[in-house]
């Protein structure tokens, strides 16, 4: 028997905290990578004791161990994209920034995590300053919500105009692109603003009404990273990630007594690379003799609800 051909999959790495409840952090990132056909590696910054009702406690790893994990992953797997989530404090931010620079990381997506949904502080004030000065310039895109954008840009971000100004400011601070998400704004429409070297684009969509919103920021940023790893440009990667999240929100699940989490879209079929689709089952013929088409994924864009 011939040996099976060794295939090296496209990989991405999540640098984030572990959610013991399974709804956010590295757990959400790995599920999202897998749904896109991308192999997921992890650099765990901290463990959390949490469930669907909130965060009980956080136990960080040392910054040195975070750096060792990062070196181990990059020296072997050569990730095509990086998603960054919870970083805890300034030493962790610097350890990650130094590691990314050391390995020439590409397609770096930063989802700045300052607070949990239940209000727990997940990044120290010194960590915010280090993130702004040391990590932003290494990022291909940063994906803050309105509150996070206001903290990073050091200005109010409430109106549509202020949202655009904040996106521009984050690019001025060194990020190659900024996606300022509008899910925390009131109203039945959600407005996400992307600023990059090509200009400003707005993704506006109807809000998906659901309580299954734990981990939406993690899922969106991980989906952007996965699509960048697959070779899509920034605007298309964002568009596809928003569409993926919308489908997941429609299939929200409630594993515990608290908040729900987005479910994986059952019909989502990611492209394995640009211009190709994964093999499909043979089509069945309809009574009229024509082929019944397959649906390859959700057809509408959306963004993170509050």
C-alpha cells in the first residue's frame, strides 16, 4: 500500500485567553478556524474560570511562557495569519509584539479585549498603553467595538462621523487597517466601518436579534484571520467574516443558564483556496431533469450585535 500523501494545511494561530465555558477566547477561535478549513494553533495567555453567566477569575501565564509558546508555534507551523485576543497586561503585550516582530508574522488581526461581557477588566491600563504603542503598528487590522475604539483613539466614538474618525486615527497610530464595529450602537441597523489603504468602506446590515452573543467579537476577528490566511484581500475577508457571523447568530445555542453563543452555520462551506471550492456530493436531479443547485453559505452580511 502506498503511503498517504502528506498534506500541509493552511494554518492560523490564536493568541488569546482560554474560556472554560467554551464560548469565547481560544475555544471560539479554534471552532471558527476549523469551520473555514484552516488548521488552528494556540498561544494561551491566560486561563479563565468562567461560564455563560460571567467571569469568576483570571489566571495569566507568565509573559516569558507566552513568548515560548509563540516561538514554538512559529518555528514549526509558519502560520498564515494571527488572531490576537486577551493579553492581560503590558508584559504580555510586549512579549507578543516582540515575538511577532521576531518571526515576521503576517495577516495579524487584533481584537482588543479590555472588558468581558459581564464587565470584568481583562487588560490593565498599562497594557492598553503598550498595545497602542507596541502592538498596533504590527497589525494588519484592528477590530474594536465602539468602547474599545474610544479607548484606543482617546476620543468619543458614538456617532457615525466619530466612528469614521476613530478608524482613521487607529490607522494613523500604525495599524494597516481598522474595522470599527457598530454593534453597541442603538437601532435595528448595524454599521461597521473599515478604513485601510484603499479608503473607507461601510458595511451596514439589519441587526440579528438574539441573546446568543457571547464570543461574537472573537468569532468575527478569527473569521477575518482565517479568510486572510486563505488569501482573500482585506475588504473581502471582512465581508466574508461578517456574513459568517450573521449565519452563526441565526443558529445561536444556549449551553448554560446565562448568555448563549453563536452556533456554527450548518451549511457553511468555505473555499479551500481562492477560486476553488471543496468537493461536493453529487447533485440530485429535480423532477424537471435540471440539477438542483447547492447553497454554499449565507447570503447576507451582518456584524456583531451588542
